[in-house]
C-alpha cells in the first residue's frame, strides 16, 4: 500500500478546511495567486471553476450515486500546469462500499488530479482510506480563544463567572473546537493526581452529553458551573 502527496486527508473544522481548499486552488489558478477579487477567484469561491469538483452529502452516508460525478469527470485528465482537484467533504461518511470503489483512484490518481478528503471526525474514517492518504491536521483559526478557555478551566482556584463568560464569548468555539477542547480537558484532569474523583466522574458524564450543533456555549457554562460546585470550594 502506498500513498502519494496527491491524495490528502485534511482534518479540521469544516469552515476552516473549505477556506483552505479555496486558498489552495486560488493560488494555482489566480494570475495574482489568490488576490481574492478577480473573476477566477470568485468562481473558485462559488465552486464554479472547472479545475475542481466537490462532492458532499446531506445524508448520513455517501451512496455510490453521489460519487458518479467523480467517475465521469475524472476521465478528463489534468496536467502539472493545470492541476485538477477532487474534494470530498465529510469523508467519514464514505461507506465501505463507496470507499472500495474509490481505493484504486485514491492510490493512483489519474495524471494531474489531486484528492482532498476533508473531515472533522478522523476517528470515524475507514482505515483503508486513511492508509492511502497523506494526513494534514489543521489547527482551528480560533486557537487563541480555545487556549485561553483551556487555561481558565485547568487553573485553580477557578476564576469567577463574569470572567468565564468573557472568555467564553471571545473563544467563539465551533462544535469541532468544543469537542477537541473537551478531550484535552478530560486528559488534563484525569492525569492530575490531586483532582477529586467526583470531579473526574462528573467530567466523564459529559462524554455522553457532547454539545449539540450550536449549543456549545450552554455546554461550557454547564461544565463551568459543575466545576465550580465540585472544585472551587476546596481550593
Ligand atoms: Zn484572483
């Protein structure tokens, strides 16, 4: 099994990754290398440029029919001066059957073609797909705010709720950022020898209660309040 730089798996939040895809293709095709204003740059943003095709699905998994455009378009070869890009969003939704139909193409993309598989849930991807990709992890652009919230929630004594609210507002967490931050917090507190068992138990209970889309502020406020009750008193 081999993978080439032409087959990449990008891991990060969907909004951030789609911005990265646009930037990459603009750099290839815009005469001013991604000016952002010319007709070509605008076509690329509107997903109307001939150099790439994007597949996406609103269903819980891709069906073979969703990939038909790939099979029909990919016959038109690109070249090193005119690279073509095939973008599969939410690559974790590739079922085993879909993935199998793609494996050969992922392994040896037709001349001039580049695969960009995007995901924010790499743990759900099939190993047969991952092993054929060069994996790139993108930190969220909101990393600064996430770090601030992380240090707030890992420092005792815990700050007051007004300060917490300000940090939470500034952090502007996406659902993806929230999941990553929660995993980091859990890892931090589980390793702390002096952390009280009831707090760790409480954090674990949040594992079954990950933020629903759009509810991450509520999620973090609940965590803060629980933390306040369980930890702040003893410090
Ligand atoms: Zn341009």
